């Protein structure tokens, strides 16, 4: 794996850890500057039960975290790495939803 991919997966891993911690702290009602930074409620969340909006991002974050570690340990992207890379544009699209 070249240096750019290694840096990309390291960045994804760090962001995943931050996002998972931030979501868990928010779900448990802990708020501070680090937790509330760049966090906003989405309009589509009002259509579901509150627990759906609170916990919907946790499984993909755990998946991304585990797969990023596997990819960095194996030093090979493979199918799992491609799945994580395909998630990046999807997450960027979902961030732009109202």
C-alpha cells in the first residue's frame, strides 16, 4: 500500500474514532465544545423515533473503525478497504442533507 492510501486510511480511522466518541457522548447527554463542534440536527430525524437518529451512525462507524485497522495492519486495501472508501462519498452526501 502506498503512502497516500496509508495516510487516507489513517485519517479515516482518526475521524471514525472521533465521530464514534462524539456520538456516544451526545447520545448519553454529555455536551461540551469538542462534542458539539460541527454538530447539527437534521430535519429528516424528526420523522423517526428518537433512538433511530441517535444510534443510526454507530454501526457504520464501528465497521469503518474495525476495517480501517484491518487494512492498516494488512498493509493491503482489498475488498474491505474498497467498502470503506465507498462510504466516504456517501457520508459527505449525507452531511449535506437538511
